[in-house]
C-alpha cells in the first residue's frame, strides 16, 4: 500500500510537471522572452508555497484538536472507570448495610411485640388481682356491717339479761358473744385495711411499671421507625448508585468508541497531509531546478529558448 501511494504521488508530480512545461510552452509561444517564463514559474512557486502554508496551518489546527480530543477523552475514560469502581464499592457497602438494617428491624419488631405482650399480660394479672382484692374488701365490709348489726342486738339483749341476772342470779351469755363479735369485727377491719393497702400498693407499682413499659415501647417504635427510614434511604442510594454506574459504563463505551474513531480519522488526515507535502516538495523541486537553469543560462536561452522549449514540451507531453 505504501509503495502504491508513493507511485501515485510521483505519477501525480510528473503529471504536474508536464502541465507546467505545457504552460511554459504556451507562454514562450505567445510572449517569447525568458523573463515571462521566470515570472510564470515564480508565480506558480508562490502559489504552491501559499497553499502549503495554509495546508500546514489547517493541519496543525486539526492536529491540535486531535491531541486535545485524545487527552480529554482519555482522561474522561479513566475518570469514568474510577467512578464505576467507586459506585461498585458503594453498591456492595449499601447492600451490606441494607442486610444489617433488615436484621435490626426484625429484632426491634420482636422487642416491640414482647413489650406489648408483657403489657397485655401484666394488665390481665393486675385486673385479676384487683378483682380479687375488691371482692375480699367487699366481703369484709359486708361482714363488718353484719357484725355491727348483730352487736346492736346483743347490746340490747345484754341489758335485759343484766337486769334479770341481778334478780335471779343468772350469768348472761350476751356479753361473751358481744366480745367475740367485737374481736371478729376488729380482725375483719384489720384484714380489709391490709387488703386495701396491698391493692393501693399494687396499683401504684402497676402504674409505675406501665409507665416504664410505655416509655420503652415509644423508644422501640421510634427506633424501628428510624431504622425503616434509613433502610428506605439506603435502597434509594443503591438504586441511584446502580443507575450512575450503568450510565457511566455506557458513557465510557461511547467515549472509547469516539476516541478510536477520532484517532483513526486523525491518522488518515495526517497521511493525506504528508502525501500532499511530498507532492508539493517534488513540484517545488522541479520549479526551483527550472529557475536555476534559466538563471544560469539566461542569455543563451533567451535566443534559443523558444524553439527548444516547444520541442521539450511536445516530448514531455508525448511521454505523459
């Protein structure tokens, strides 16, 4: 392929020189003087050099663009790969955190349920104790009312018996019964007070216990709510990180494809520029050689140039 390009370049240069000789022939045929030929060659040389300068400027600008694209895209690709690794790490950490939160939430739920069950059981036990104590108190109070009523009866009976005993020397039993009733009344009153005291103490302890249990329940429910909120936030972060990772991977692929195409295009553009530069070099070499010949043999050629150059042009045209 390189040989083919070189052959094509040289063939194109020969064709250009052939056209140049033909143009010179026309100039000589119409104008005659060697000075006209020199001017024509110099104009052509200036045009080629101007074209070369413009072409070089365009090539350098394009080469600069190629360099910037290569640097920027390479940097973007490297940054993208780093971002992908960061997001992969964050996704792994996020999923591990999500698993931990799920376990913590389950544990907190169990603690909440245990607290609620304890409150329910404690309330049931307290209600049973309260009912039993209330029943004992009511029975005691009923018994005390009965004793008091019986005591009143025996109080009247003892007075009557006392009058008869003085007359008949009879020892009354009412006073003995009255004493037994009073002892029973005192015992019952003491028992009722003791049960009432126990009920009051138990009620106060139960209220304090329930207050503590409810405070613990509020703390647990607040903890569970925070954990569930954190779990949702973690899920959102994982989704966002996954989306960013996928988008970044696609962008890296697109940048890599663009860079590859740009490098291919830049290489082709450079090859075309080098071919044009080689062609111009050949053309300028031929022109400079012609000017050198014209300059060294100006007087001789001024006399014989017209005929010989026309013959040379015809020969070159035939060879082309």
